[in-house]
C-alpha cells in the first residue's frame, strides 16, 4: 500500500487560497505571515489518483459541459454502500454546486419569507447566514453543554418543531464545530420528532467520513423511513477538494424530488455539472479509500498529541477529543479573557484560530482549531497559544 508523507509542509501562499491568502476574510488583524489554523481545509496534498485523473482529463483538451453519468453515480453509491451500508438509489442523487447552495435551494423551495428554520447552535455559521439572507427566521434549538459534553435538547426541539411556522430542521451530522457524531438513538429521536410534527429535515452529512476510531456515523436515511428528508454529501471534506463545487443531494421521496427539481432546474437551470468534478469524484470514491484511512489515522494522532500537549502546558483547558471532524473545540477560559487572548494571538503571536462566537452565542468562550495539518504546524500553533496565555497571566 502506498504510504503518504503527512508530515510534509507545503507552501500554499499565493494560490488565491482562502485559508492562506485571504485570512482578512475572517480577521483583518491578520498579516501575510500569520499561521492559519482556521477554516476546514486540510494541509495534506490530495491523492495521486485524483491528481492524475484531473491531469488526464485536462490534457484531453476539451472541457465542454458535462452531466453526472452512470459511472459517477455508481462511484457515489458504491462509497456509501461500502462504508455505511447505505443503499442509495441512483435516481435519488442530484448534483449541486456545493452543500451551502443546496441549503439555500431547500429553504427557498420549502418555506416562505418569515418562516422559521431550526438550527442547533453552536453550529457552522453559514447556516444562520443563509436563513437570514433568505429573509427566514432563525429558530435556535441550542445544544446543552455540560462541561464540554454536548447533548440535544429534545424537549425544546419538539416544542419548536411543533410550531407550524417552523418548517425545516438544518441538521449538521456530524456536527461542526463541536465534533459530535450523533448516535443512532439521537438520530431516531430527531427523525421521530420531525415526522410527528411534519418538519422537513435537511441533513448536512459533509463530515460523515471524518470520524474517530470506534465512532460510527449513521446516515440518517439508514435509521428512518421518514420521507421528508434531504441529505447532502460530498467528497470535498473527505478528500480535501473543497475548492471544487460539488455535492450530491439525496432525495428519495417523489414529491420532494419534484419540489427540488422545480427549484434547481426550473428556477436556476442547474442541469450540468463541471467535468473535472465528475472525474475527480469517480477517482476519489473508487480508488482513494487508502488515502482517507491514512489521513484519519494521522488526525487521530494529532488529537492525541494535542491532548497531551495541553495536559502538560495548560492542564485547565476545556478540551475533549471530538468524535468527528478535524476541528478541535477548545476553551481557555480558565486562563485568559477570551477577547484578550484572541487579540494577543493575532496581533503578537501571528496565529489565526476561529472564535467560537461566530458559531452563535453559545460558542462564546471557545476557539475552533483546524488540526488537519502536519504535526509541526500543530505544535507551532499550540506553542503560540501557550506563549500568549503566559503573557496574559
Ligand atoms: C458542515 C458544513 N457544511 C457545508 C460546508 C461547505 O460545503 P460546500 O463547500 O459544499 O458548500 C462545510 C465546510 O466547512 C461544513 O463544515
């Protein structure tokens, strides 16, 4: 088996990279030298099989319009069948230029202005931006935080889903940023409440492959027959190709498919898909499982490294190894004022990590760190945090 060198550090500046070249997108105090441990974008070079297939496709010399064909659909179905025992009907798969646009299409199609869309903060902040942008109302089913252990408030979810004005639950499964992988029982309860109250579920399962050893992700479609569910999956996080716009939207119900097609094909003429995305997905799903497995091992070790490092240098840190994603969710409140620490990290220690507050008010006090990077970068980032905290205490 091919062994990856995941310790290798690559130069990524000057590639229009959001993570490296556009940090001011998140914080204008950053500079050209800032170390970016933010955004969900890995520092691991993508698999050779993906690179080769992209090169070959470009060298073919034609990049005309393309559409998802059987080979692509087989590759997608094969992956989810093998990894999750989830049988997807090819007819259920619809191309979307990303999951976030798909959330926008679903909200536009299934709700009217003013209607409520339920989210579970702290959660991936574009969810609330899209809801606001569409003139809908954000309904918070805030997660219960018991010293860093997050749980769903089912009584509150039931109350909010029972309000006929609240039409959709945007479910992040696994959950970014807190890193929970919802259990079968939690998902059954969510599906049960939504079915009982006739609430649509849009399940964003983009992080489904990025789970720890011994933690299992359950695609929501494998645990319920509730028909009003839209699931979004994508190779983008799993294979580190988030710069290419691609997602597979899975819709089993015929009525819901019609609504979806009316919104996407009918209103926005989304019929074709980029040819590079098609070949990339085929290569990724069919040939690159080995890459994902090695990256997952490395991420697991990075989390363990971080745990040990924090225990040694900042033992009062609120930190728990997440069940999924490659994002750490950390609370340094025992040591420093949150705003002061953020300021010191950026201005004096040239490190960008994300403030938990951007994921909603319940994220206040936390930071989100992307640990999908060579260990040397992670260690450098952690040492800057320790130095900043030492400055402030
Ligand atoms: C939970 C979640 N959903 C969606 C996205 C982005 O999806 P896309 O680029 O396909 O719109 C991300 C990226 O970080 C994410 O973490």
